[in-house]
C-alpha cells in the first residue's frame, strides 16, 4: 500500500533529503466488523521507485531501501 510520496526534480549528480510523514492510519486495517483497527507488530517500509518485487528490480536495476518499524 502506498502510504506517502514526494515528487522532486534533481539534476544529474545532485542529492537531496526528503522527509515523508507516514500517518498511523497506514498501519491500520478494517476488521471483520468494518472498524478501523491499528495493526501491532513489526512492519517493513519500502522506499524506492516501485513495488518491492523482482519485476521492478529487473526493470530499474535497483532494490528498494527497507526500513523496519514497530
């Protein structure tokens, strides 16, 4: 699930720091009663240019950066 993004333009060789706020709702799911409930436990956030799958890795030549959060 996409939980945040920021579009920036960089020139070749240029670097920038980007901060993306992730809402606690990004870690919630609807239960069988239709109520939104926060999910507990460890999660992995992926930072990159697409889904963290082999197909995108083959197309971009890049592996997304992984961040573990609790």
